[in-house]
């Protein structure tokens, strides 16, 4: 129900004169419902004086003492505003009205007190036409009381019958009622205006006491306007739907199901974007307030607020609020709020905060997800913290708590366990080194990674007359011990040899090495690297009989061999 309700300039037609006594019955019923619906606002409270405090601190005291929850748009009410409040005893409504003033209105939905900035007032005139016994048409005119000018783009709706329309540029509206109840509360909403309700009374033969439709309120709706500002909102939603969203704010209704061909062809008509459905079927595409169950779409599903349950579509899912459950899309899932569950798409997944898993054929994007895992064919991106990232090309994050695995590159401010050809970690490992090993290969090595794991890339040149003139090496390393003067590393690598004409040879080599490192300064250190390797025989070697050879030192060029070795070098930290 809405505060500030009034019955304005009702024109009683002959249709109503026949059953005028029904009005008295309605008046008693409406007064009872109004008193019941505003229990928190009418509750008696007692508050002490606050010589100097803030609006936010007063709200916190009310929350602690009265268990009252407040919802409002932070753009129109600053909670850090300094106020001086006298001691008070009376209704909660009177206390809020005294603190905030007459330009704010309050309505009670569920456990929340909704506060809105409504400095303007409206007047409503209407009449009823009943030419068709199965149809009632409500005609009306809405104007600004202070300026006497018509109000355009105001939302007129009946939340029980799921009917809605907007006033035209001259302030007129027409609302078709296909099923006549005993009475209808026609609610009128317009941004910056106080909500108004007018009651339409039908003949007494209509049944009284129909079950009221359940409704609710999305808190924080003022901060979640990215949906309408996005490409998808601009492309698939009409300006009228955007206006209705501003007028009705976070108000929504529940319905068991809806079916849409397109957003403009829906079983719920114009009010579709304010309805949460248990089951939603969109043949091509559809737009609703949200889903609390299952939604299936051919090309796209658009939800203004939250989705709880399963959402499946051949193209893309767009959710303006939160997701609790599973999204599966052929192309893309885009969530402007938080996700708790699974996002799976053939293309891209996007969300604000994720607690769960994103699986994208191309990529995944999110702001924060300390308990999230991102799996992508191409790339993952997080502007905050993420649990794990695995991608075919690249991973980008501010902080990674777990594994960061990419075929090409990992980028982060902090990531202790990156695995990739290149790892650019702000607080991690980046160094160049020059080394020589037992086979007289001079190596230029680049190490990049985190504080624990890092990658190794190296170019080797033989210093003797060797057919394997060059070698390319790649590997993975780990810091085992880290001290001020001494470090111990462990590395595993693979080396592929080339001729002096850069032809690839088959005598590749795999090596496990330990690297004790003596730090001479913060930038410079010396190291030795005892190793154990396996190498295949040279391509032009004369074949020797016998099994694989084991040697204490150096490889046998004529046979596959396991052998020990060592290297030494100097390292420069970047």
C-alpha cells in the first residue's frame, strides 16, 4: 500500500449508482487494509534527543530498537547529513516526517520502509465505461496540483490484475480491465511525485474478498541502473519501459508464469517489466522484473532485477540485479549485480561479484570474486580479487588467491602461483640471468612469476663446435626457501636444440635442477645449479646397442641417457 493515498474527483456514472451502497463496504474494507499494511509506520516509538547526529546514525538506532530496515536511493538522501533532533514519542511515520520533511514519502513493503523524494503532488480524475459486459475501460486525466499542468509518462497500474499503462503527453490514460472484480485500486506513480491511489468500485455481483497478489520490493534499485543504460537495455527495451521503471522504482509483483514472443508481445502486457515469474518462456526474447524458478529463451532473456533458479537461452541472458543459481547461454551471460552459482556461456560471461564458477568459451569478466573460479578458452579478467583463473591465452586480475594458469600470459598485482609462458606479477619474480652448464651452453634466461611459482624462458648458444648450435628452453620453477641472503629454487625445464641454420633437431632434453642462490644485494645474486637430466641421442650419432645409459656427469651423444650435471651464473632482479 502507499502513503499519501487519496480519492480524487470521482465521477459516478449510472453504472455505479445502481450499487452505491457498495462504496460503504469498500470504505470499511480499505480502511482496515490500510491500517494493517502500515504496521511499522504506525507503531509507537520513543526516541531520545540527539543534539548533534547524522541521518544514518538515527536510522541505525531505529534498526537496533525497532528492527526497522530502510531502503532509499543514496543520490536523494545523504546519510551523513548533520541534524539536531528533539526527544520524541509517537508514531514512526511522524518521527520520519519530522526529520526528513514533507518532501519525502514513505511506504511499507515487507520488512522495509521505502523512502522516496516526492516534492510534487498530483490530482486524478477518472470515469468508467462499461459498454461491453466482459470489459471495463477506465479513462482518466492526471495533473500537477501546484501548476495545474498535465503530467505525462505517469504509470497507472493495478498490481492484482497485472494491468499497466502510461499517460500521454496531455496527461490522459486509458486502462482496459478484462476481468471485473468488486473493486480495483488503480495506483498512479511518477518520479518526484507522491504515489496516489484511486478506487474503482464495480457492481456487487462481482465476488468480494479475492486473494491479493503477492508483491515485493528490490532494495537498492536506484543504484542498479546499469541495466537500462547498457547496450542491451537501450536496444531491446522501449523508452516507455524505462519511464515505468523510474516511476515504480523497485516495486514488483509475483506471477506463476509468463510467455513472450518479443518484449512487446507478452502475456503480461505493458506491466511485464515489473513482474517476477516462477516460469518464463521467451520464444524469441522477453523482458521481466525477474525470475524465481526457471526461464527459457530462444534468443535473449532480460531481467530488470534478480534471477533465482535456472536461466537457459540460445543467445544471451541479461540480469540487472543478482543471480542465485545457474545461467547457461549460447553466447553470453551479463549480470550487473552479484552471482552466486554457475555462469556458462559459449562466448562471454560478465558479473559484478562472483561466488561460484564462470565458464566461458571466449572469456569471463568480473569485478570481484575471492571465492570464484574462472575458466575460459581465451581470457579471464577480474578488477579485484579472484580465487582461480585458467585461460587459453591470458589472465588478468588484481589479486589471485590460488592458481593462475594461462598458455601465454598472466598479469596481476599479486599472484603467488602463476603458470604461463610470461607472468607479469607486480609483487612477484622478474629477473634476467647469464649461465653456463656442463655441456658448455651459454644461456640467457628470463624468469617471471609470483613469490612461489614462476616460469623460465631461455636462449642457449653452444660455445664449442657442436651441431646443436642453439637451444630454446622453457620451464617452471618454485622458490623453496627465501631469505635475506640465501634462496633455494627448484626448476624443471625442457630444451629443444637447433642447428646453426635454425633447423629443429630431435635430441631434446628435460632437466630437473636445484639452484642455491647467494644474494649479493637486492638486485644482484650468484648461483650454482646441480641438475639431473634425460636427453635423446644426437640426430647424426652412430647407433649404439644397449639400453638407455646412466651417467654421473654429462650426456652421451650417441645414446639416450640419464645424467648428472651442473651450471653456474649471475642473476639480475628487475
